[in-house]
């Protein structure tokens, strides 16, 4: 459990944190959000003593952390930042095991640990353990960074915009993974973001800060139902009550899905999928018009004999047009096994995709809106 008791922090004459008090129970996923400069990162750094408060105190399991040796303290607190900083001259396995090694864990034990953790995020040990960071995509490096923070099995993990630099799709995949790992390993996580979508998806509790004070601290559901101020409402943006019947497909879609051109090689496509942790690519012709979906399954089945990716395309994926109501896509996604619907512009170029995940969220959010 982490407790902030009347914590203050100044830089020069500026009061950055003003009398901040809150509690994070064990196993909770707390997300700090708020306008840039409101003090999120400062709050996070106070927890592992990268910065010291000017007033008040912070307790970890009832102990005042100012009385704990900072090095000792940090061994029990994982820390993930945007520029993950894997050690370039160490393999993936060595990177993951830095802290377990420091803690003098048995080699056989931490090797096993690296294996388990890699498998948990879908990176097979044999394939990845001995690679170096520069052989990995940005998304994969970030995965390893997250694993490294978790591997010492610290009860508390701090994350400062860990996915800020990633493309939207990789970001969503990693968000899902972190949430899964947190539940499975029962970690207490304090996570900083400025992205409300991310906060709503991950948080058990959202702490909305403004100018060093708590504007609102609530579950995502409560915050959506009762935003405490116009500022919170503006962060929630267009999520605030919309009748679900009024939603258009573009309100529900993810823009920037992975797209490749029809002249890409089969192998390149397979590699791109592997790198990004996805199992389909959207394919366009030379004028960026949508041609179809390339599923990894078709590469697996017919890839050896096919002349290019065009014969491997599936046209079974439903397409809709920008401007159409979302209800039909919603019913379709929720009623079948389809994983997404392709949204096209009037000129047949790709506007985005609506995934099941996203649809479920939009549905949940509009239901909260409709309860009023
Ligand atoms: P956030 O993470 O919410 O964007 P920060 O906690 O990074 O905000 O910063 C809060 C305020 O404190 C900002 O105005 C920032 O400029 C200031 N600040 C942060 N670190 C320092 C520092 N080391 N020295 C002086 N001012 C700082």
C-alpha cells in the first residue's frame, strides 16, 4: 500500500504539489492523468525517491520511505519510462534478468523466469531470448522493458507514459498485455498518461490532477458518469453521453491500422506481422484503394506456392463506409467471430478499422451515458 500524506513539492518558489493526499491499496492499478505540467511525473518520482518532498510524507506498507535506503527501496519498485533504455550490449534475457541477478537469484531460476515472462507476452524464448535490443522493433523493446520492470517481482511498478512513442495498434496490444500481467501477478501499478483512452482502459482508479492538486479521484465508470469539473469533462471529450443509435462508424474506429501495398513480398508481410504482434494486414493497390485483408493463416497455408500476396487476400471481411451508422457493425461484431470491420472512405481508401475491443468499449461507454 502506498500512502501520500499532505505531500508538498516546490521547485524554487513555485508550488508544484500542494498538499497531496491519497492511498493506493495493494494490487490496484492507479492512473495519474491531467494537463501537461500538473505534476504527474513529479508525483511518480517521489515514490521511488528520485525526488524528495518538501513537506508531508509518503508511506509504503506503513513505513515512511524517507527512512528507507533509496537503493533498497528501488529494488522493490519497478520503473518504466517512455525511452525504455534497454542495455544495448546485453541480450533480451540478460536485460530481463538484471535485477534478479543483482538480487543474487540462482541462474537457473532467472533463466526460467525470463522464459515464463517472454511466453506471457507472446515472444517465444528460443526466438527472442538471445537477440539484442537493436534487433527488435520499438514495440518489442518496450515489451522487454516492461518485463524487465516486472521480473524482479517488485510489488510496485511505476510507469511514466511507457507507450507514448508507439503507434496506436502496438500501443493497444501492449495495454492489453500490461493489464493482463498486472491482474495475473497482482501488482500495484502507478501509471502516468495524458491519454484518457489509455486511462479508461487500464485504471481501477483514475487520479485526475490539476496544478498539483487532485481534481477528481474515481473509478473510470464514476468519472464517466459524473465528471467533477469542466476540465475533466474536456478530457473525457466526446465520450460523454451520446445515444448509441447516433454513433457513426468513424466515431468507433481506430485510425492508422497496419496497411501494406499489394506489391509487398510475402516474407516481408509475415515479418511485419511478427514484429507488430498482429495476425492480419490490410492491403491496398497502387492508388491506395482497399483490396482485401491478408491473414497470417493464408500465408501459412498457401505462402510457399503463391506468387505474391494478392492471391492470398481474403475478401470475407465486412466493409462499411464513413458516414454510416455504427449500429449494424456493432451487431455484426458482437454477434459473430469477426475480429474487425474495415471502414472505407468514399474513394475506397482506408479510413480505419473497428475492432471488437474498441466496439465493446464504445458500447459500454454509451451505456453509462444512457443510464442517466
Ligand atoms: P507532468 O508530468 O504532469 O507533465 P511534471 O511533474 O513533469 O508534470 O512537472 C510539473 C511542473 O514542475 C512543471 O511545471 C515542470 O516544469 C516543473 N518541474 C519538473 N521538474 C522540475 C525540475 N527538476 N526543476 C524545476 N522545475 C521542474
